[in-house]
């Protein structure tokens, strides 16, 4: 290796690249002071090495007397083992991480700014287009990033979390209680983050929506309750109710146009099965624990769905439909009176 490519110089070159990536512009005096240059010739030699050997597109603005990275052309500004599509995937993934993982929001903003400087303009535009399309279609309920991070830490460290929580599904009347939860799994569902674990307030394990946590304290002085052996999160997340009973056998007959959408659905429930009938309908069957959740899904496409079983679901949907009808009739009568 030539003398001018010593470990000291290599370290200086790496620090130069870091400065150009993280800053909009840098004046010459700052480069002298920060990197220990004693002459203009040495600085110019390093800048030329970055430009011509590593393809770092550094330009000098005579008006402001500062250096900066030029906008990308069709290629990368810095040679990289990643292809353009791999770098695009990295940037899109980073933007989605900041959206779906609240405690990473600020860090991903800084990382995105750095990554964009290493990408062609066309890739930056594609990354923005793809990520914005996904983000707009998948809003995330408001959540305290610091609480979310503590839940993540507690799962990793196998620690108990103390929190104040109110479950809207608690019967006979929802109450806000202090819970000590042994958290087992995280999962994302219905535009919100949940943790599955065992609370000292319930006999059975269940799901807890993290946005409903008033606070989160990691307790080192309490015994963590381990999850049962061979437990699978995919077998549990289909119930929002900590008091979930045994699974029901769900069977729905679905007509077009909803039938086409159902055929494209991924596994929403354990042991899910979709059977196409000769008349163009489909029969959707699965094991479900929360009939309230299923009833909302059925009512959202009521004119396309016929409940075959269970009977309990028919009763729930009938009760809700009756309530909806009474509300509509009442409002209609009210309008007639006002008219």
C-alpha cells in the first residue's frame, strides 16, 4: 500500500465521507480544523481520491466557499456492494420502520437523509412513491414511543411491566386497573400494536393494546411468568379478549363482489379454508375465538355474507343489525318531526 494510503489517511478519508453524507455543506476552514490538514495540497489530494477512486461526487461552491455532495446522476455517488434495487428496498424498509415502529421514528429520519444522498434521484423518487402508498393505506394508531420501547425491552429481558390499562371488552363493565403483565409477543393488527402476555388481573393470558397503556414501568422485583411451551403467536392473535373461550367453528357463504376479495386474503385465522362453489360463491371457514370481531367484519359486507355457523354469531349480528335499524328509523322519524 502506498505511503499516502496509510491507516491514518484511510481513517481521515472515511471521516470525510461521513461528514459529506451527514452535512449539507462544509467550509474549507472546518475541514482543516476537524481533520488536521496543514496544507491546501493535502486536502485537495484527499478530495481527488474520493472523487476519482470512490466516485464520491464532491463539488466546490465558490460563492459560499463550501464543499458539498452533488445530486446523484444515473449511478451511485459512492461505490457500494448493493445494487440499485437493493438500496431502494433498504430505503423503503427504513421509511416503513419509522412509520410502524414509533420509537424508531427520529432515528429513521436521520438514516433516510443519509441514504438518500447515496442514491440516484430516480431511486429516491421511487422510494418515496412506494413508501407513501403503503403508509397512507396503513395508518398507525397514536402511541407513546417511550412506552412501546419499554414493552420491547421487557419482552427481550423477560421482565414484568406495570401499567394502568382499561379493556373495552371487560365484562360486565370496563374498568381501568393497574396491571402487572408478563409480556410474551408483539403483533400489529387493525392499525394498532398489541402485546400478548399474562396479567395478574386475569386467569388467562390475553392481548393488550399498547396505545391504551397510561404508562409503562419495568419491574425488576417481580417474577416474570414464562409463556407455555410450544406456544405460537399465530394461534393467539385472532382474539382481542383476555377472557377468550374455546374456538368456534366459523363458516360463511360469501357472494360477489366480496367473494373475489376473500379468495385473495392471506391467513386471517387459524385453520382458515376457502372453498369455491359452482355458483361463484365461496365458503369461508376457520377457527375463531372472538365472535364480536367477526361480527364487525360480517356487518361491513352484510349484503354479501350469509352466516352458516355458529348460531352464536347469527345472534350477535341480528342484535347489532336490529340496533342499527332502530337508530336509522329513529333518526328518520326525528327528521320528519323537524320537517
